[in-house]
C-alpha cells in the first residue's frame, strides 16, 4: 500500500495561497474520528501518488508522524491548468464496510478485429471491508466481437460474497457496435454479379 505524507492544515491560510506555495489541500474524515482533519500535501507527493493511485485507492497517510489507513474518496482537478486541487480521504476502520468505486480498465482494445468498442461505464460502485477493497477492474476485450456486451454482473466482483455491489448488475460496461457504412456494400455488389 502506498504511503503519502500530509500535514495538518491551518484553516487561516486560504487554499489559493497554499496552492501557490506548492500544496494540494485535502481532508480526512471518518466514523471514529471526532472531527475531520484538514490537510495539506506537497504537490510533488500528490502527483507521484496519483500516478499509481486515484479515487478508490487505499493509502497510508503519514500525518505528521501518525499513520492512518485511508481510502481516496475524491480527487478534484483544475482541467485547464492540469493541476490537482484537492484530495479527500476516508479513514478506514477494521471490520467496517466502506463505500468505494473501482476503476474499469479495458485491456487489448487494439486487438478487437471487427466493430467499434464502446465503453459505457468507467467505474463500479460497491461496499466492502477495508481488506476487500478493489482499486481497478481489468477486462480483457481482445476476443469481443460485434454484438458482444459485458455487464457489471459478468465481473468477478459481482460474485464476490465479501462485496456489496451498488452499481446495477445489468449495467453495460462495454459493448462492440457494428461499423456502419462501407464494408457491407461491396459484398452485396459481388452477390449481384454472381446472379
């Protein structure tokens, strides 16, 4: 599990000023915490962490020497400046289920021979104990053909007894659509010539 250094944030300092000084703001909250703790994280540390982790990732937060197991609940970006603005964390409690999301990653989409791959869903929402949390769900789509569809209910997470699925099992994740246009027309012309 990744470790991310953070400091308690002084709320007298505005978020904009902290960002100019090279920090990302954040907060950690949890059921067993008396109150949420505002945080500041060095931008370089946040960027390094987000290369491998993201929303739904487990992380050990090192808050001024105190380690806390946490789940990344939200990551806010400024898309124009490509800048991380804020990361929110939920403290994990052993034996308590937590709501999270798992990112869907499609593998081998360049190997789909016919049709157009259409990704409909980017993440699956679920509840699980800290030890059963899933960050990513990888789906190999190499053998998919026109008309094939993969739904949430087809995934291993859907049959995992330790996970309470929140996303509808009937939700479509990925489907292969027929390419409309040219390919079918030449075949018809050849058939016509044969007659």
